[in-house]
């Protein structure tokens, strides 16, 4: 039976899905792509897919799933595509935050940063990912994915969320991982990642017209900013993230990390 998997169609996921679209795994699985990472979590929760590239926050709320080891979308320090944005204010001056709710991982990370590290509780407002509209209604906005990459072309003040996390913890951050319904993997997601990373130039060509960045910017983002492997520092970061999410009542439990074979 053909396996069904799901992932978001952001630029940062492209090396992880390239093999399934164009490479050695093409035709071997049914791949569902969607703009919102939260949609993949929903499909996995509803048992409509066998595996999904899911924001890590969802791990605590979906029963009977396993983390696929080593493969992720993360960052050791600066990620560029998950940002808090103001019209000039420092984060300590913020009283309201417009939240792009398409990734609950980043929403929870934002709340942890304000509550745990800055000691403030701004007003939270869900919003569509339109930076001008968000900042018209709030002091600060959380923007993720490809729209966040374009912020360098604006006059807004940008705070990189992974960089802020690293500043306070010294740790990297894992934003998303493949998660599976089965403890035994029939898909080699690590080999698929490696194949995708070997075709970065082709990926850049596919996205040039979509993200309005230069070839050099995209290459730097995919090869220097994003980490597609989970090292010990990033694993510690994920464990601390879940611990703090429980402390601040953003999750109802903190189950241990369980990896598929």
C-alpha cells in the first residue's frame, strides 16, 4: 500500500521533500503539500497520513506518534524565517503581539520568550500573515515562513526568534520534524534529506520567482541558516522548549522524546 506523507510547501522544507517530488522517492509515496505547517499536524492527528513534517509543538498533543531521528527543520542561532517584528520598539516595550497562527511551535516559542525571558505578558491577537495590517493593530508581529524572509526589504525592526532563543539559552532550536504513526520506518527520511541537499541549486531555481530573494540569499538560507540535522545542542533545546511550554501552561503534558527505529 502506498504510504501517504504530508509537509508544508515553505522554502525551508524543500530539501526534505525534493526526493519525493523529483528524486529517488518520486512515485513511491503520496505527498500532500500545504502552505500551513499546522495542516500537516492536523492530517497526522486525524490518521489521514502515515508520516508528516510537523511543527514540534504538535508532538505533545498527538498520541501514539514517533519522532523520526536526526531529520529536522531547525537552526543553531539565526533562522531568518521566524521573526518578531516591530515598528522600532524593543521587545521589552511591547504591549500587544499579532500572532501568525500557522505554526503553533512559533506561537508557543513567542509566549515563552516574553514570559520566561522578558518577564512581560502582552496582549495576544491572532492575525493573518500580513505584516502591515498586523503592525497597524499591534506593537509587534510574529511572522513565519517565506513572508518572514522578505522582511529584510522593509524598514521594520526584526528580531530573529531562533537568535533570541539562543541568546537566552545558548541552545539551538528545532522547529519541525518528521513524525510517524509507526515505530518502524519504511521510508529513509535521512537519505531523502541528503538527496535534497545535494540538489540545492535546483531548489533555488524553483523558488527564485516565489520568494523575491537573490540566488545567493536563498543559498545562504538553506545551507547556513537552516539545520536539517538534530545534534545534541538542538535536542537539548527541544527538551527545554517542552519543559518551559509546560511551565507556562502552553501544553498539558511533557512526554519524553520517543524516536522511531
